[in-house]
């Protein structure tokens, strides 16, 4: 190709701004969080989380025991064995929550989370709420509700925005 041809093409270049049919950013990241949760081996509730700043993914996490510990589907569930109800005694579980794992991954690789948004398939528990607040997360977008009213109180009191993005059927995001 000759230089003159390229220059002429570039001089006459035009682009038509068209309306694109795509997911808005919140739905896009929630769909990804919904996909991330599939890595979980939890036999009760798979949860996925994605930390995002300026529409860029910083870290992901899903509920899972610590590295080196047997997966949840390889051992008896301690919560079942002790008859612990959902929303109670979150500390009695082999697994770290998706939000905790996402924050831990960001910390492990030196990725700051100040001012970020986290997308989580389920509303964070109050333990995760405290961790997210202290990690500088400013916005939490979740799909399914979780029975822990203390988390809402903590987010509100500390100025963290909490928004529910409804999920449709099963565990799939309504797009």
C-alpha cells in the first residue's frame, strides 16, 4: 500500500455513532460474578464476587475453604453437623466468603481497593461488611438477599452504598 493511499483514506475517514445493544456495566459485572460463583465447591450456596474500579476488574473471589483444606464437597459440612442455621454464626464454616477471598486476592497481589465497587451474588454478611468497609469499598451491588440486617446498618452508618440488582430464577442474572 502506498503512503498516499493511506493518507487519503485517513483524511476521508468517518465513523457513525450507533447505539450499541449491550449490558450496562452493573449487569455485565453481575453476570461475571454469577459465573465466578461456579468455582465454589459449597454444597449449600455458591457465591461469587468481583471487585471493580473504573469498570476494570481488580480481583475475584468465591466461597471456598483455605488453600490446602479439603473442598466442601469432599468433607462433611460443619454447619450441617452442628445444625447451624443460615444467617447465624457465620464464623462456623470451613470456607472463607467470596468477598473475603476477593479482598485477600487483591491484598496478596498488592491491588488497592480504595473507592472500588464489589459485585456479589448475595448480600454480604456483617462480617464481610466490616471487611469491605475497612478495605475502602464504597459501593456494594448484590443479587440475592441474605438474612443479616446488621450488614445494612454497618454499610449505611459508614457511608457505603448498598444496591440490590435483582436476579432472575435459579441463580442467573436477569439481563
